[in-house]
């Protein structure tokens, strides 16, 4: 999401954009379709306070059966942007309190990395295709039961040699 700082008016404004995940911006996330983003912007001179809301669908894999899972993800976060080097102005924040410092010359602030950071935080640790998912190979496959019975089979004659050796040494 790119915001042209020069076009952000004083006071409140809203910007909506769809962003596409690419190899360099998406932190390895597989996004199904685009990410819808809406930013509420409040500008006070060189400072812009943004509340960004996003929603998208992630293409994940079920942690039990490995089948594809389409996981809707939504969230919001706030960030503070401030124009570089206007320290003489009233209400100017020290740089460590600012999320993004923008340079008026370029006029562009890129919020995309912040959005993908937030999406990454909302990825479930263990995605499931359904709560009832029984895991790999459970559905439609016959179960095999193996029963072992001690002493039911005669000892393989080849083991007899080893048994004799054991008896000798002990
Ligand atoms: Zn599953």
C-alpha cells in the first residue's frame, strides 16, 4: 500500500487499496488473491497517524492431512509517520517514536512491509482444514491391525545359532 504523502490533507482522510503479494514483499506468504487495505489517516502538519485495516485469504496447508486450507485473515494496526527533519515544528516526535519517517521529496510512503508483517503474525501456528480433521490417510483407507502373540510361532532356526552362542558366553 503506497500513500502519496503530498496528497494527504490536514485532518481526516481515508485511502483504500488492493495490494498484490510478490516475492519480495510477502515474507514468503502465499496470499490467495489480493490484500484489501483501508487506511484512516489523520494528519497534523508533518505527522500522519494511520489506522490500517486489512483482509485477505492465505493459502496454507492443513497441519494434519497436508491438504490445502484457505484461511481468511483480517486485522488492523496503527502507525505513526512523520516527515523527515522538521524538528522545529510543534508536536514533533523523536525518531524512535515514529514507525516510518518520510521524505517529502519522494512523496511516497510504502506501508506494504508493515501490512505483511501483521499478516505474518496472524497466521495460525497449526492450520486445520477442519476441527475434526483426522490426519493423513484416515479417511477412506482400511485400517490394518497387526497382532503379535508371544510364543505362537516357532523360533526361526537361524536364531538358534545365536541362542547357543549366548548360552555359551553367559
Ligand atoms: Zn486436514
